[in-house]
C-alpha cells in the first residue's frame, strides 16, 4: 500500500530530489506527524510478522550520491558556511542541503550529525 508521507523540502518547500545508487530519491521528513505514523505502522507490521527482541536502526542520516540535491543548494550562508570540518570540506557532501526544510521549522542542519 502506498502511504502518504511528507518529504524533506528545499528552501522553497518543494521536495528535494537527490540520487541514491544512480536513481532519483526523495527523503521522508521523519519529523512530520504523517511520516511518523507511516513509520510506526511499518514497524508494527514488521513486528507482528517476525518476532524479535529489538531493532538496530543504522544509516539514519540521508546519504546521497550527490552534493545537496540534483538542483544544488542555495547561496545562503547555511549552505556555504565560512568554516569547514577537518574530515568534511563541504557540509552538503553526500547528504542533503543544510537548508533543507523539515516539519516544525527545523532545517537539516539542525538535526544532521556532523560527527
């Protein structure tokens, strides 16, 4: 069944399209109530079909083949900070634009683990 979820948006609120394994991909906004419900229902269905004692959720950061999105990121300072990290020279390398919008006014830079 196809379930309606909200996708992570660009600075104008349009779905961010990036690539994963060479295919166009949009990323669910796990902070949106409808996406939380969709994920919870999926976990419930899984739990009922396969008994288990716990789940290990890894790879929980958006990971892409591109930098930010297929259309690039904004020119705003959030997407082009004056600083860089030792191991990452570009904060949007292989992930979403830091300015990507999430439910509740959050930005991707608010929730992405830079460690």
